[in-house]
């Protein structure tokens, strides 16, 4: 679900500043952007975020502010390696030729922040900023989550209303079919001296009742609604994928009921119920 969080921690006269933005996504997609001083911590930062957030697109950015007056530090190991490489190439191509020391000035990233050689301090500050950023992100997502939970409960109540109405209406469908069939047969036999085969009539009605029986589908729908309500009340537990699965099953049951329906009122209920299930499906894409 969507959210924003930020955190910061002091470091060497400046601050590590971290920002987190989350968007709705079916899976987890973490994107990390950091300043040059924090580059070596990119993989660690992504792993930490993945451990805390299991669904959604997460954009994380981190930088160090307030280090403008810090005296640059020579990366001695990098400079020595560069010099040795240049001297080795000189000995191979032009032995005895002088190599100007100024050549090292063209080596990129030879000077950098003193933080580049103090990874432990940087990691500790970055960890604190991440904790604060995740805490503020969770607070914002929790508020949105409560609003989504209320809407989800309301939609589930709508579905259950349709289930109850169809459960009470299905017997009437069979009785209505029996009355219509009797009336049509009586009309066809009017003026004819043919007996009414009551056994055959009841057999046809029984076949119709079996074809349009949706008791099992309604029972499963009711069970799915109960499970959805239970998952909606869970806290601090990822439930998005379970909700997704249950809603797919609900949609399948609704389609089955629609294919079995021989009554206009039941068909209308199915259409309305599928509309509510579709809205539930859209909402749970926002839930981790």
C-alpha cells in the first residue's frame, strides 16, 4: 500500500538522511538509490527493506547531508595501486622514462569523504535512519490499512447479504418452476383425454432442482467471507496473498452460481455480487 517514511541519524558533523516511498504492487519490488559515500551499503539496504516489507513497490533513497566542509581524504591504497600500474606499464613500454606524479590526479575517486574508510560508523548511522524511516512508514501505512479494512468489511457484508438472499430464494425457484411446468402441461393437455404422468413430472422437476442447486457454492462463499473477515482483523502479519487467493475462489464460485442460475432474480444477485467481489479484488492489491 502507499506510504511515506523518513529517518535520519548524525554522522561526522552531518546527517544520514533516508526516505522511503511505497506504492501498490502485486509483488515486492525494491529500488534503492544512494549517494556515492553509501554505495557499498546498497545491497545491505535492499535486503533490510525486503525483510520488513513483503509486498509493494518500494523506492528508497539515502544520502549524507552537511559534509560540505569535510576535508577530503586520499585513498592511499587506490593511489598506490594506480601508481604501481603506471610504473609497470612504463617499465614495459619505455624503461627509464620519468613518470610524473601529477598523473595520479587523473585517477577518478582518488580523494573522497573520510566516511569512505569508516564503513562501520556509516552502517550504524544508516541502520538508525532506516529504523526511524520504517517506523514512520509503518505508522502511515497503518492508518491507510485501517481505512482499507473498514471498506473491505463493508464489501464482504454486501457479498454475504447476496449469499443469504440467494439461499432463501433458491427453493422458490424450484417451486416456481414446478408451478410453471404444471400450468404449461395442463394447457397442452386441455381438451385431450390424456392422463398426466405425475411421476414423470416430478422426475423433471427433480432434474431441474439438481441442475440449479447452488447450495455447495453458497456454503463455500460463506466460508470464504468468514476467512476474509478473519484475515482482515490480523495485525503485523502479511495477508495480501491469502486474500488474493480467497477472492479468486469467491469469483469462481460466483461464476458457477451464475452458470447454474435459471432465475432472473438470482442472476441479478450474481451480477451485483461479482461487482462487490471485483471491488474487493482491487482493494486487496493494496494490502501487504
